[in-house]
C-alpha cells in the first residue's frame, strides 16, 4: 500500500505513536493541545499521559491513507486497527503545525 508523503512533524507523530507517550509528546510544542474522545489535553505532560493511557487501554496501529490541506490544517485519514470495538476504523487526524512541531491535533471519526 502506498503511504502518503507526510510533512516531517506528522510522519514523526505516526512513528512515535507506535512507541510510547514520551515519544509522542516530543512531537508537540510545549503549549500544544490534543482533542480526542471529547476531551482536551494541553501541554506536553498531559499529551504524554493521554498517549500512555490510550496505549494501556488499547493496542492499536494507525496507518495513514491520505492527506489534504484544509484551511490552516493538514487533515490525515488513517486506518486504525487494534483490540477495540469497531476495529478497524477510519479516523481523521487534523494537525496544525508550528515549524517542525505540532501545536494542535484533533482526532475524530
């Protein structure tokens, strides 16, 4: 399967997502925000805790399928497969970048 060409910070996020919370948090600015499952996680420590908790609940992998530019965001479609109800699912990841880091991520269906 063809993996889309992703901006480096987004490619780094998907690579880190296969590792751990600390690796994921390092992809973000210090004041970044993640919105997932109706909750916001602000700052590096909260983002690390979010990823660590998600990994404890579910084992999953996210495979980017495509990317589009929309307003000031990069919208990535990804197939997420794992041990959660409804797997596999296609999710949308809306990223806003600040230089080489992520400043905003919203994960949704």
